[in-house]
């Protein structure tokens, strides 16, 4: 699909990669509806011509209303960059070195992350595709955001579960939605310089970068090139592109 033909939603568009993708899409001539819990960030980081509305993807009613609003605002809908996501790290079981106390990963923290990264992402896909089918719009394209963490990563059980599920369901949904003319693709970043990773300890960051063959962390533009490919290549479907500098883990 041509970028200029897109009427597309970008979630988590206030900061980081989402803000970059929404801006690049707008510059390419797409109509863009941006959603984020952080309205101030959207106002600060997105061009005036991008439609903006508060969205919490972990709230089903919010997702339903947002998608209906986007369909009205753009007089149609044929794309989604399903980008909103958080991290909430911690070991599943941890023993305090000093006291010997055994700590359990909090159940609420598990559900909070899955509510955004998995259930929220699923609601976005469901509502976008249902709206397209109800209003007889096709073709369409969805780009999900997974992560290299989907292969497993210490201290990230909840994140790993969400990102593995999103990559696997990219296959599921590409098969389910073929009849509706909707492709479903996925991008799996390595470490990217965004607010999500900005707080990382400098020593840990240097050790991590040492394992990346290209010798640096990714920039949002590196990931945009993959998102753009997913959107434009009508033969790309049901697959996940790793954009991680060739990291071996
Ligand atoms: N940065 C990385 O290294 C990296 C690596 C792999 C995958 N990812 C994934 O890429 C995506 C974007 O990551 P990023 O680094 O740009 O993140 P970020 O934290 O920099 O930005 C995420 C945006 O999502 C918004 N958001 C959070 N919860 C939300 C909710 N419930 N509803 C709507 N918006 C919400 C935040 O306000 C923020 O503006 C995420 O899905 C993330 O898991 C990031």
C-alpha cells in the first residue's frame, strides 16, 4: 500500500518510536490518528495535522470509542501501528542477599503489563478490523510491535509473554483476516533509544552494546524503515522482522 493512501492509527504515539512513526507517516502524506495516555506528549511531539486523542489501550471502552472516532475523523480506516507498550521488570522469584527473604513477582504487576501490551494490543486489532469489515473497507494493514525479548529474557517474564504472544498472533491474525483483505505484520526491535530505555544504567548499557554487532543501539528511524516496509509491501504478511543490529543472545 502507498503510504499516502493510508488512514492509519498509531498507538503510544506521544513519545519514542510511536511519535516518530506518526510523524513519518504524516510527512509521507498519510492521514494519521494518534492515541496515547499522555496528551501533553502528543501535543509536544506530533505535527499539528496529526489527529490526536487520549487513549488508554488497557481500557476496552476507550479502545472502542477511539477506533470509531478515528474512522470518523479520517473518513475511513485502513491501517494500524499497534505500538503502545510498557515494561514492568522483575525476577519471578528473588532471594534477598542480605535478609534471605524470598520475594515473589507481584501478580498485579503481571496483569498490568499484559493488560496494555497484550489485551490492549488485541483490542486495537479487533476493533480496527471489525470497523473495516463493518464499513466494507479494504485492503488494510496492521503492524504489531514485538521485541527480541520474545525469545526469553531474564527479569522480563511479563514482557516476554506479551511480546511472544503478539508475534505468534501476528501469524494467527494474518490467517484470520485474509478473507477481509487485511495483512498483519510485526516488527521486533532490539534495544532502541527512546524514553523506555533512557533510564538504563550506563554500565549495563555499555555491556549490552558490546553484544550488538553493529556497535550501537537502534534509533527510531531504524525501526521506521521496517514499519514502512511492512506497510508498503503487499506481499509481506504474517511475519516478524527482527531489527536488532544482529545481536546474538
Ligand atoms: N525501546 C526499546 O528498546 C524497545 C525494544 C523492543 C520493543 N519495544 C516496543 O516498542 C514499542 C514502543 O516502545 P518505545 O521504546 O517507543 O516506548 P516509550 O515508553 O518510549 O513510548 C511508549 C508510549 O506509549 C504510551 N503508553 C503507555 N501505556 C499506554 C496505554 N495504556 N495506552 C496508550 N498509550 C500508552 C506512553 O505514554 C508512551 O508515549 C513498545 O511496544 C515497546 O514494548 C521497544
